[in-house]
């Protein structure tokens, strides 16, 4: 998940992939170090170290078969995902709540934020600052991205970005896709009018893209 966010941010994807399609998929959700139920050591965090946390968890579960996993990350989680190989659009915030429990999507998001911040053990200033340092110092050169794409395989990589993302603007997504090798097979999808949290702003679209990518990758050698 992204900076300062709990694993519960994936609840809609967990319901869809883990429950509604539980016969096809097994999901693993976890809090990054510094947040939620994970440890919060006072240290210099980096996305590389946070990726090692992920690998340690995967090793513990023995999910180590070749091409067994599909790694998905949002925002800082995407940065961490790179190491392994909240800004919403105004229109979405003002739209009626997708589940009908709040007046608007913005009200639902505010309620989620309030609930998170009331968890004084899960959401700490120390953990947030350490995560912010990791995200702020994350950097991958063009050479490193090429190496990543060579190792993973460009047809196995999806770059997904919203045009209304004001936290990490869309030109960054364009550059990322280009450096990874868009012309050699990397899939790039730019979503008009959507912001930073696509998995919340347009769940149906997000799920379709993930399923399509998983189906495509499973046909590759």
C-alpha cells in the first residue's frame, strides 16, 4: 500500500479477488513497516529495505515457485514493487458513494482516514515519517529500470496512471513506461479523469485491468 496507509486499503480488491473469485486467486495483504500491525522500528527506511521485508514474508509462506506471484502496489507500494525485480480526482470525491453508505466517495474516504488516525498504535508519527523518507528518497535510473525490465520481462509489466493524479503527475507514468520499455512490450494504461488511488476511484476498471494482465502473463513462458 501507499505512504501512511493500512492494508485495509485493499479491502475491495480482497473481497473481489480473494472472496468473489477465491477459487482462482489467493491474496496476500500486509502492512508495510511503520504502519498498522507491522513493526515500527525507528530507523532510516528505504524502499529497498521494505522490499526485503516483502521477500522475507514471501519466503516464510514458501511462495517461491517461478512466476508464482503477481505483485501489485499503489504509490509507494509501486516503488517497493519496483525494488522487487492520496490524491483523488475531484469528480470522484464529489460523486455519490459507490456503496451507498455515505453521501459521497469523499465522505467515505474521510471516514477511513479518521478511523485510521484514531488507531494510535497502528498509525504513529514515527512510522509515517520513516515511510515518507523511504518514498521521498526512492529513485531508479534509466539503467536500473532497463535491468528490472530485462529480468522480469516487459510483457509482464503494467504501468497504470490517472490523468488527474496530482500527487505523482501523469508525465512521471509516461517516463516510467518509456524507460521500462513501452515500445518493447510494457503495457501502459492512462486513465482519463482519475487520480492517485485508481483501485478506489474505479474498482471495476481496476479489476478488469488486473485480471487481463494476470491472464496474459499466465500464457507466457
